[in-house]
C-alpha cells in the first residue's frame, strides 16, 4: 500500500505539478487548497505525511493548521513539511520551527524543485 501524502496549497499549478511527481515516485496523493479543507482531509484519510503551505488565504494559515493538527490526538503524529515563500517576499523575516507557534517537522523555502520535495517526504516517512 502506497504511503499517503496530503498536499495542501492554494496554488493550483503547484499542487498539480507536485502531485504528478509524488505519484510518479509511488505515493498516493490527496490534495486540498486551503487550511480548512486540509484539516478535513487529514481527519478523513489519515495521511502518512502532510505537505503544507504557510501562506494561503490568510498570511499565517499554515501555522494555524499545524497547531490544530498537533493539538488533535488523532492527527498529532502526522509529520508536517511546511513550505514557505516568506523569505523570498520578506527577506528580513525567517520562518523557524517552534513547538508552540509553528509545530512542524521540517520546512523548506519555495520555490522547491519537485525532486527535492519527493526527497524530503521520503525522509519524513523514514523518521
């Protein structure tokens, strides 16, 4: 059975491109285009890993999704890979993992080459 990856991002093109690469690498890919939909899909399907965008409809939407997942006993063990373009838009601001505000397992700055995304998902699944 293929590991399930939940890809949550409001950029439709980003989702389609990375969905294709992840599926080609052997993953089952579920998609969501905002934080609320991502949480609903996570609760329904229990993915093995979530790839989550930081900035969606709200500037820090990804942080709220990560906090809610880590507070939920049924979702707290799902690894989260956070993707952000904050550094590209605001070079003075750095996103950092924080158990309270940003409880993610790893994060990458966008743009992320699809091959690198696949590599990072594999690393999280082995952890």
